[in-house]
């Protein structure tokens, strides 16, 4: 009778404990996989971020120094630096943020792996054995069916441990999520500053290249305009065709419409072979600048695409974390819980029956 | 006077740069116009770079604070729940009690 009461009590306790001891491992796995993707992609993004930030800062310092360059006699500066605290390096902080998220994820994984369940079961077995040894040392008979009793204790303590881990997991996810979401939000917003610095660099490179290219077009136009047609073998049309062919791939950066016409002017010296050579050199330089303009555009677009993909990864990680949090509040799937309960109840029943049989045998 | 926000600085930069490109991209612009355009590009660049670097610095401070917060959450997680330790202590106490008891029995006999 007493055994039946104990058994039903133990099973009821297990039903309660097991029903809340489920860590949402599928959602955790999805979140960790999204996070691992972000960690991998972030390294390449941060390398470029560091490079463009450093270049922009160096350029800014150079311009400031240029503006502040003293005119007239140079006086010794009395300005001193008052801050002894080094400013944290921007890129290191971003790497640390990602590493801290990774540490947090590893902590969650440790809880989900439940290694302490085995440890606690071993300790429980040891405690029961120690208690039995004490009884024997005191002169009493050893507890019959101790092996099975240890099984009962281990099952119960293991389930309690799982519930404890689930509670810690729940607390960690709920406490860590708002901070991680803020970090991810900051990294998503950061892409805007990253692309802005790259756009500024690309714009400046483009201004320089377009300016050089158009200057060559102007030189070429002037070269032809300052001459009249040669007596024979006029190369003007060929040069004009080559010029427009060179400009065609970069038509979008030109304000002047294509085709550009080259025309001679009367009462000027004839266009000679050395002029033709100069004209061909100018067209070659225009072609070269055009290629550089396209390369500059392509390079920028590739980074923009990389930052878009990186943003998508960060958002996926946000979503996965959101799903993990939702899973904490959602009742576990009934079939999974009932399957677990069936396993636990069966092993407990076997242990209790073994214990009862051993006791009966000793009486 | 209120400080211009990030959007208005970027808009100003975009509008200014668009004019710069119109001048440098025209075969009819004069050398003087081109020089002014290049200088304008430099000024616009300095303005937007300054603002962007300030924005990055602000985010660095924010992230540094969030790192501290998350580390506190990690530190607060008990990876070793109390049962293992409590059971270990219990075993040690019982074993010690058993030793003392055995010695007492020996002393009495």
C-alpha cells in the first residue's frame, strides 16, 4: 500500500517536472546556426570597415592639419592632452560584441546539453551508497534492493536537475535577449555608416577619374580645333570614333551628350602625324580612366551587396532569437512530452519494482 | 542654432556632389569651374566624413556598454545547479560520520 502511494507520488512529481523541463533545442539550434553565419560573415565586413574607417580618419586628420598649418612664425604649442583613458578601438569593440554573443550562446548550449544531469545522478548514487555504508557500519543490515533504490533516486534527481537547467536557460535567454537584440540593431544600423564612408571614397575617386578623363577630352578637342584638315589621310573621323567608343561605357557619368564631335578650324596649321600620335595617346588615357571608373563602380556595388547580405543575416539571427524566446512561452508539443514521460515513468516503474522485489526477498 | 541631423547632412552632400559631377562631367566646363568643383567635393567630403565618424564613435560607446551588460548576464548563469554540490556535501558528511562512528565503536570495545 505504502509503496503504491510512493510510486504514484514519484510518478506525479515526474509528470510535473518533466512537463516543464524541456529546453527548446530545435529553436536553439536554429538560433546558433544563424549566429554562426553572422560570425563568419562579420569578419570580412569588419576588415573592410576597419580599412575604410582608418583611411577616412587619416584623410580627415590630413585636411585638418592642412587647414591649421600656421602661416608666419611657428610658435611652440602649449596645448596638453588631459585624458589618460585610451578610447576603445571601434573595430575591437565590434569584434568583442560578436565574441560576447558567441560566449552567451555557448552558455546556453552548455545548459541545453545538460551535462550536469549525469554529474548530479552520480552524486545522488554516491550519497545513497554512503548512507547505506553508514547503516552497515552502525551494525544494521544493508538496505535490500539498494541498487534499484539508487535508480529511483537517480531518476528523480536527474529530472529535478533538468528542471533546474531549464529554469536557468529560460532566465538566461530572457535576460540576454534584449541586450543581444540591441547589439544586432546597432550592427544593422552600422552598415549605413560603413556604406557611407565607402560611398564617399568612391565618389571622390569618381570625381578624380571623371575630371582627368574629361580634361583629356578637352585637350583632344582643342588639339583638333587648333588645326585644319591635312592634305591627305585625314584621321579626324577615326579619332572621333575611337573617342566616342572609349566614352560609351561611361556615358552615365558624362554631362555632355554623346557623340562628341571633333572639328577642325580654318586658317590653322594642318593636322600632322605627330598630332595624330598625341590624339591617340589622349584616347588611350580616356579608355584607361573609363575602365577605372567602371572598376570603381563595380567595387562599390560588390560591397553594397555584401552589406545587404550581412544585414539579412543579422535580421535572420534576430528572428531566430525571437523564435527561441517564443518557444519558452509555448507549451511543448504534446507527443514529445508524452513520449519523454512514458520513458521516465517506465524506468521509474522498473526501478521501484526491482526495489520491492529485493525487499520481499529479504523478508 | 540646432545642429543639422544625419539625414540633412547626407542630403546636402548628395545635392552638392551631384552639382560637382555635372561640372566635372561636362566637356564645356572651364578649368576654373573644375577647380572650384574639386574643392567643393573636398569640403562636402570632410563634412560627411566628420559626421559619419562621430556616428561610429557613438555606436562604439553603445556597444561597449552592451558588452558589459551581456557579460553580466553570462556571469549570472549558474551552469552548475545546486543539486550536485549539495549531494556531494551530503556524501562527504556521511562518509566522515561513518569514519568517526567506526572509531567511536572501536574505542568503546
